[in-house]
């Protein structure tokens, strides 16, 4: 049997989630509507049993800073450490990499004329650790190997939604040409609408969020019709993290996906938080 993409897991990665977990507040009035989205995610993961996660996320100043900002960066390390870039979060378990699969993806992306940055050493921040902690809260070690793919959602100019989707599609093709037997889950983290700074700080846009959640599974082209600037206008300057979802959706391929679960609640900290699981229609 060849490697198999079992589906996609998408979630917001708000740092305050880490504090809520640390304090055991998952059932509080404030947090319950968000955490209630995760039993179905965990059940799905237990059923599809992935052993690799290919994760589209954005770094928030831990590994990359404004002085050197790759548009697309692919990790090729054997090991990734989490660190807290300043939120006061616990430091989570380290991640085991999958260098052979990383290099296969890198070869395929460069072959497809994506001018990516390759990272043989890379730290990962809350955008990666929080979604893992939400998915596998009781794991002694993470049950999947990691291939991290960082997209610049932090500093303009941003890649366009169409380019992010194309990157994801190319990653998806690479997964299908990989000779291994792994079961692969694709992840997209961040979003949905939020803006942390400036005159519009606190901005959220449920209408655009609903548009994204309504179309991601069966018509992702709706999301790629916007420019990056339009997404910043619609989603807020941090809501552009939807680019990570769009790339992850691309990696699931062109066929419509079945929606396993969907959850949306606002606000979680300053963010309209969403969680979704998609899987191939005939998985
Ligand atoms: C918040 C959301 C984020 O995606 C992030 O990276 C940092 C903070 C927030 O809503 O507080
Ligand atoms: Fe973020």
C-alpha cells in the first residue's frame, strides 16, 4: 500500500488556549464552546490513525523575524523544539521530524518552480504546538512525525491565496508520489478573522468566516479569488492566517471533501475561532 492522505484538520491557534488548558478551564462558560469542537476531532484522529502530520502554519517571530522572512519555508529537520515566543505559555513536547519525506516534498516543490526556503534546523511556536495539544492532549509523545511548512502571514508582501493554494496542491501531489506507506494528516492552523493591532484592533468578520467555512470543502476556488490585500481587509491583518487553511486545503487535492466536523465561536481572545475536519469522500 502507498502513502495515504487521510484528511485535513484545521484549527485556530490562539495562544490563550494554552493558558486555558494549563488552568484546566476547558469546561468554563468562556472556553466550553471552543473546546467542545475537539472530542470529534480526537475521535476522527483515533479512527484514521495518521502517523505523519504535514502542517501549514505561520511563525510568529520565534524562528523567523522581520529581518529575514521567507514567504514559504519547509522544515527538513529530524527534530523540532517548541519554544514560547513571549506569551507565557508552557513549552510543549518536542516533535520528531521526517527528513526523508521533507526532502521529497522540497524536491517536488523546487521541481514545480516554488522558490522555497529549506530549514534543516527550525523551532516551532504556538501555531504548531497548540493544535497538537488540542488534538492529542494526553499523549506521552506526539503520535505523528512532523513536516512543518511555514507561510509568511506576518509581514507584507504576503503570498496570494491562489499561490498558497497552488503550493498546497504541489505538496499534495508530492505526498501521492511518495513511496512510503505512511498515513498522512494535513493540518492548517490559525485564523479565522482577527486583527491584533492598529485602528481596527479587535476586528472580526463572521460573514467572511462563514464564507470560508462554507466553501473550503467543496469550492476552495471561492477563497482564492481574493487578493492577499482583500483578505487582510476582510479577515483582519492576522486573519490572513486563513492562507494556511487554503494551502492545507490545496494539499487535499481538487476533489470535493466530506466535512467530518465544523465548529465556530467568537470571541476566543481576540479571534473568531474555528475548527474543521475534512476527509476524502470515499476514504
Ligand atoms: C491571538 C491569535 C493568534 O492567532 C495569535 O497568533 C496570537 C494571538 C489572539 O486572539 O489573542
Ligand atoms: Fe496567529
